[in-house]
């Protein structure tokens, strides 16, 4: 489980890694299907990002055929 530094206004939990593992999707396969850089997917999967482009999220949701709530969750404090 990853360590999350909670902020007073809450956090966004990236659930992409969990979703990809559950559905047996590799980082390489998702990067290729979305036409995104491998490291973009890897960093998002590992929650090593502080900002995400809406186009990146839209491409991922489109390819995986999911709603944004399947891969992101707002956690209140």
C-alpha cells in the first residue's frame, strides 16, 4: 500500500494501478493504446504526479471504457 501525505483539504487517490492489476493491463499496453508516454502511465500508476492533464485522463478513460471515478477518488480528511 502506498503512503499518502494527507492535506487539510483532502487528497486525490489514484486507483489506476489497482484497476490495471485487476484487469490484467500492462503499463506498456495502456501507453500504446492511449498514445501516451510509458513514463506518463507509470508515474500516474505509482502516484508520482502532482498534476494531470485532462487529455491524459480522457484518453485513459476512453481506452479503458471507464468513468473517471474508476481511476480517481477524492478523499476527505
